[in-house]
C-alpha cells in the first residue's frame, strides 16, 4: 500500500545480525550485504531491505528513489560511553585521569548549573554527534539536573534514541558539584519525567566509586531494583591510581568491582567504562551478571591509562562495547574509535578486523545495551537509524578504496582512513538529520 511516509533509497547495504567471529571472513549468516540494495522506509521504521532487482518489482508508484549507488549504507553508529558536558575540554593537555578530572573536568562541569549553557552545549554536541554518524549514545550529564533536562529536551525535539543520566556525586569533588542532599530525589524526578518517553531512556549514573558514598550507591541500587528497565553507567578500573584510591576508601571490599556488586549496580543493563585493570575473576563476575565494559581506546591512549585486553574479555565471556569517552577521548567519530581500537589491539597482539569493528559499533553495541529490538541492524520493523557513507569523501580515501578488491578490504580502509567527512548523511527516526553538503 502506498503511503506518503514511504522513503526509498538505493545503495550498497551492509548490516550484521550477529557476531561475525574472529576470523578473516565473517561467520556464515552474520552479515547482510547487498551490492545494489534497496532500503525501504515507512515513517520512522524500516519496511523492507533487499536486492534492488527484487524489491523494485513491488515498489509503490509515484515515490522517487534516492540513487546513492556510489554510497554505502550501514546502521547508525552507537556510542556506549560519552560525556556531552566535556565537549569543550576535548584536547586539553593530557594529564593522568585524576589530575585531568581536577584540572579540567570538574571546573568545566560547574558551568552546567546554567540552563542556557546546558541547552547550547546539548545542541552543539548533538550536531557533532550526527555529523560523525552516531545516532544513539549513552551519555553522562553533569551533577546538575538541568544538564539532563536540557539534553533530553534536545534529543526529544530531534526524535533521537538516547540514554542519559545525571551524575551522582556526593563527596571528593568541588562543593558546586556535590549533590548529597538532593541527588537521589533529583534522579527520581528525572526518571519520572523522561524515562521511556518517546525514544528516551534513563541511565542511573554514579560517576565512580570514589565520588559516591556507600549510602548514595546503595540508593542508586535501590532505584535499579525498583525499575528494572533503567540502565546503569559508571567507571571501573581505568587507572592504577584510581584503584589505589578505591582500596583506601573501601578497605572492607574484596576489590573494586565488589564495591558496585555490594550496592546492586551490576546487571545486564550496566555499562562500566574502561575496565583496563581487571583480573579474570572480575571479568567472569561481570560476564555472569551480563554487564558490559565500554572499551574507550582513544581516551585510554590519551590519558595513558593502559591497554584494554579484548582477548581476556572474550576468553571469560565478558561483553564489551566501543565508546568514544569524550572529552578524554579524542574523536567523536566511530571510525576514529575503531582506528584507535585496532592500534590498541596491535600493541597487545590482538588485531581487530573490520568485521568485528563495524559489528561492534552497530549491532554489538545495541545488543549490549538491550536495544537490539529497536536499532543496530538494517532489518524490517527496526527503527530507521542509519548512515550514508561516501567512500570517495577524500582523495586519499578514494585512492585507497580504488585498490580494494573485497568488501572486507573496503571496510578496513574506512575504519582506518575515514572521518566525519565520509558521513554523507545521517538518518535518525526515519529523517535525514545531517547532510554533509548542507552543513558546510
């Protein structure tokens, strides 16, 4: 049946339905690839995906077809750990984690008590994110409720699928950022106002163990028990100095992870950023509870925090995702995150294939966030969030692509050489929300 909401796009299509494995070629059945494909949208959702030659026989009359046969379409990129309130301190001189927090992060986040500032930065961040091809992210606000109200409002107006949370922090930070008297009540109000509204979800967000008392973390755990559809995001085992600090603050705890376990914060909708300094026992415990570690390669390199061990994660069954961790991260682009992940992997003898990288950035991240029923694939009934990639975006990328003979080679070239210039369009909720030529 013809509808005014039909949108038809002809292009090369690439999407993953499950983990492609570690081999040089993806596992059979894990990859959907249409060299000359058709993406058929109805409103905010995907109606059909397939070969153009087959689907063209049943197309509605009078609907124009966008001809992007020189482009590549993939699901929208997903970022599992990012701080929108740190956008303006990206590329601040790279001290180690705890110094970086005190010198740059905390002073910057104090500015988000002002609604106008939070609103302006929310929109600036979303503009940059869409320019980079990211359509969904799990986002830290500041400790000010207004920082989350402003961000949710900006996401709602653009009809984006986003997870966001107000930082909980009641000690070991500047007084202007502490929320001890009101933090949990403010979180409850934000959950009531925003969680589950349109495409929005709430992530309970204790910054990390050193800045929350046991009382606050226990209260955060109670929120999760009372509403199991909530998400949880925090930091874990990023820096060796951080580990020493946690051991000093929680002398009765078995290890860093047990601080979160005791508070009821470790579950299948929990994301722990970094997880560099873990032992296999901790990895197994995370795996048993279905939690994931957000691998933030450019941030880990920038702050000199260490190298994430993907092989150990896989060996123990611990899920991990890919994330930018702006502002210590140096690139909002998913391409940049995968490039850094490959470099980290090479240093540890764990090369990252393009199959693993782009699966992780799309379906893998969606699955870890329990969002794979909504996003992560180009598949019928899923939400129409996708990126249109231009392999000819730069002269260097074009030269390299011209020498590639397989899809795997082309995807790897994109992973290593592409940046936001290669994002020709970003679609979210069935609408084109960024077009490269229009934004220049």
